[in-house]
C-alpha cells in the first residue's frame, strides 16, 4: 500500500469534483488539515472514511487503496 499514491488519488478525486479540502472535510466531518494529511500521505483514512470517500467520489475502496481507478489499472495491465 503506497500512502503517497493513495493521497495523490484522493487529491485528484477531490479536484475533479471541484471541492476544496475544507469542503471535503465538512462533508466527511473532519478538518481540512486531516484531508491535507491524507493527500500528502502523512496519514491514511480509516476504513470508515475510505467507505465515505468511495461513496462521495463513486469509486470503490479497492480503487482508493490502489490509488487509481480500476479501468486505468486494467488498461495498464493489458486486460
């Protein structure tokens, strides 16, 4: 599990949805500093937060943990 890659993916998803760290934190009930720590790979969201992130961004927990969308990973693997 690559925390930096996961964090970059969370940041990518947030930006695609035109959310600030503050706005995402408000939706999830955490601070903008917590979002920043996730995005920089300092901390990992717990499983409950991973589930909430998945619902918010319409991705699976597995995709978040992989740090990329499934279709991208499958394309790279040649599937």
